């Protein structure tokens, strides 16, 4: 069971980081566009008409690409098997799991797309350095 | 003959975003009409396989799965609508709506469930998201562990979302036993 992954109280290790406790905590948006929730350290992705949250600690990298009129945003998530990812503990914890590895969106708005990519990168760096400091202090 | 229940401002969710409209649940089935005209969905109760409720941010979502595999989701119900409609659907459509839960933990690991046309990604047994396999343009096995799915780019319909899904891939570690010997994997 993965019930242990939904620990209560403040998250201790990165594998226990959760974005939201329940659906009401998620920000509401009328627009279906990629969003960054700084407060909850989450990114929200529009998939089939719903906003789907991912904690920023699951993100490995994010890139945007522009040519002519199309603009794409590509998000790569941490999966086991890559060294030094905070999720290595999870591959031991959840050996049977399937991982979302990569997702690409096409954006109609180039300014929005470069903005969210910047925001995700900054938030990711911030959370990663805080978590590694925390890990250092713990040892 | 009962009149049924009428709801204004119910969003039809799906690929391309959401559109507001009017939903009617009546003794013969479920009907939705797009605000300002256009798309109409008319489902006969005999064609409905399953009805589900899910709590989503700020509202409840009614999921309707048809026997031919199609799936509709209607978003925008209030809490009191849920109990009223549940009773009505039980009585008139003869199905008991099941409760599904949305995963909001933000984890990217879980399991895949394929039911009809829909692929659902579950995190801790709760639904994180679902996509329709009918919209998949091509799939590819990348290496031994990754499954890549590319979605049709649809410019013709009134896509309301600013950012639209192009492709995604799943990493299925060799320790996964769910798909061993299954030739129907995504």
C-alpha cells in the first residue's frame, strides 16, 4: 500500500512532499493553462479539461521551444534509474509503480510559456536547495 | 413522467478544454447542450454503463461512461446536487453512481488503468488524470521501459485551453508486473 506516502503534518523527506491535501486546496482557475502555485510548490497542468497538480520536486527539467507560430513546453519528471534523483527512495518503496516521465504542451501564448518555464525553474531550484540543506542537516 | 433535473452552467470537459452548457438529467437519460447552440450530447439511459461522482476544485464532477466506451465528464455541480441527482439517477436510470477520488498529492508515480477508451493514471488508488486512447495518434516503445503516446493535434474544434497536450510518456520499470505478457499495453 502507498498509504504511507500521504503522511500528515509537515513533509520530512522529498518522497513525502505533497502538493495538496484535498481538492479544495487547489487554486481555481477559469483558464486552462499551465500554472505555478508558489505557495504549495506545485505546478498545475491542463489535461483533458482538468487541472492536474504535480509537486515541483517531481520535476527534473523543463524547456520551451519556439518556432514560427508554435510554442511548446516540455516537462520531464524524475523517474527511478537516474542517479542522484530524490526519487530513488521511491523506486524501492514502490517497486511496482508506473511513472509519468515526460509531457509536452503546445501553447498559444509565447509570453505565457516563457514565463511559466522560468517560474518552474526558479521554484524547482529553490525547493531542491532547501531539501538538500535539510538532508545535510539531518545527517 | 418526471420532469428531471436541469442545470445551467455545467462544463463539458474533454480534450481541448471545457465548454459551458445546460445539462438535463431526465427519466430517459442525460442531455447536454452547449451554451449559445452548437454541440449537443444526448445519451439514452440504455447506453449508460457507469456513472461516477468526483470532487474537483470548487465543484463536483459527474462522469458518464457509455457501453461503447465513450466517456463524458460534466463539471460544476454543488454539494446538494450530488445527493439529489444520486437519488434521481438510482430511481430513473437504474444505476448507482460510484464515488471516485481525485489525487491532489502531486506525485508522478502510480499505476495505469485502462477501461474502454480511457486511460487513467492513478496515484495511491486515486485518479490523477485520464486521457482518451481514441485521441492517440501514435504510440512508441522507447527502450525497454518507456511508452510514448502522441495525441492528435486538433485545430478544428473550439479548443478553449491556452496550453494543449501534445504528447506524454510513461516509465514502467522492469520491476513492474502489471503489464507482463499484456499485448494490449498503451
